[in-house]
C-alpha cells in the first residue's frame, strides 16, 4: 500500500526557515515524479513544487510565488522527499502535503504557520 508521511512543519516568524520531509513507501519511489502541495484555510489545494523521477533527471519546477525561496529535493536511497523553505511569509501558512501525479491517496500533511 502507498504511504506518504509528511513531517517538519511548525510555527515560525516571518523570514524564518523550515525543512519539510516526506517519507514514502509502497512504490518504487525513484521512478515517480513527486510534488509538494499546500492548502490554506478556505482555499483550494495548490501545487507548490515538482521534481521529476530518475528518468527525468530530477528537474524541478515551482509556483511563482515561492521561486527563490523554496527548494524541492529528493533522496532516492532513503525514499524521502524534502522541501526547504526559506524567507517564509505569512502567505505561506497552510497544510503541506506530498504526492505523485499518479497517486490519488493523501497523507495527513504537516502544518506550517508563519506569524509574528
């Protein structure tokens, strides 16, 4: 069974940093493109960052509003996806989820709150 477990969220001040992790199991992680999503209260879930599989060379793409601040990466040997979040803004407050384009199940997510 596919399992995705997000961790690393927390409450930080504007300008702070967090590193999110996503532990994946139940599929051959390295062969799947992976994504980070977020959902703010009262808002629809949005795609934040994308990283291709080993076949795609690990290329990355980002939501315009996080470019230059967030970095998506992966460790295929550890079946783990990461999101390094720097220069955090209140607008980044949301529950963050990891997933793959072809996977329909979702984990619990990890909450990121940015406020003074």
